[in-house]
């Protein structure tokens, strides 16, 4: 397996966290579980392998062009065959710049992007399959995203507002009072919650919990601190609070996770 990350151009830097490629020459089947990252993704499958994701306790084959909605709970997946994939990872809010639908409708599912964006994204997929190298493929992605960004420019003001709110919440994670957050941005609590959900698929509380969970994953991966220290550094009340939240997002305890950090989960994290 080979994972690579690529930064977007200056134009798309505010909207795309990174691009990534995933190549696997092995046809070995494996199971994995994807955890909430707080970000949406688009994945183009360019190889012969297949993926399946769990939908209502049944595994369903994912489409050639995948739109990953917000994952808010553990999502089991299965892999078969050799893979060649190219992905776009957005920021928490920034997928909303490129879609006409409210983001919340995509939660906890993998959708066929061609059913949402139509012939334009089908053509892009064909071009990616025909492209001779990775640089050409990335250039095609950038061209497509810039065109979508221009076409949806009327959405920019609202989504920019969401970005400001989320950035302030990340800068001040100890401020969890929705009324105070809303007041500081000159809006009502009700409008703040509606605005964030429509453009991220998350409530302010869920955003805070996933952001805190992601911080804990990074600290666990370093393996430099005991769980109690990680819990307090990430803003949990105590270790039991940390473990309870961690299990809700992964299905396992932190100690079980540390011995089983999989390549796919490393890829899917911000």
C-alpha cells in the first residue's frame, strides 16, 4: 500500500485540505473501520479493486465516484482487489462551496457523486482514467473544482460565515456555550445551529466532540503520554469521559486502538 498527500493550489487552499492518492498492488481482502474526521471527501476509483461499506448492517459496493458524507459514528468497510484511488479531502465547512444540497443530507453514507453532479463529474472520471500521470490528474481535479467554485459563488457569503464561526470555536475550545458563541458573531443561537448544520452536517456540539476526538487520535499516535494526560489536554472531564466518547466514535477503547492503527484510518484522518 502506498499513500501520498498533495497540497492544493493557492486558489483552492482555503477550500481543500489536501488531495491524496492510494495505490495497492496486493489483491488481499481486508476489513477496516473508518472513524469520524469532521471532513467530507470525494474519492475517484481508478483501479480494478472494489470497496464495500456497511449500510443498515449490510455491506454494499461503493460507486466508482464516491462522495463521503460526514461520518458521525464508526463505519465498517471492506476491500477487495488492487486499488488506484484519487481523493479530495475538504475542510469541515468547505464542501458546502461545491454542492447545492444541504450537507446534512449526506451524513453517514457514501453516495454516487455522478447522481448528484451528473455528466460533468462523469466526464472528469473518464479524463482521470485517461490521464498519463498523477500531475495531470491533479490538474484535472483543480480545474473541475475551480469551475464548481465559480458556479456556486452565491453560496460563498454564508459558508464564509460558517468558516469564521468554526475557526473561533477551534481557537477557544473551552467556550461551549452556544448563546455566547452566537452573540459574538452577531446572530441568534437558533440561526447559528441551523447555519452550521446546513453547511457541515454537524451540530456545534458534534463539531466540538469530533474536533476533540481527532486531537486525541493525534496524541495517541505519538504514544508519549498516558491516557489521563491526553484526556485533560483534549478537554475531557476525566479519563472515563474520554474513553466513553472515544468508544462512541470508534467502537473500541483507546488501549485497543493504539495496538491497531490501520493504514486506511491513518489516511482518513485530517
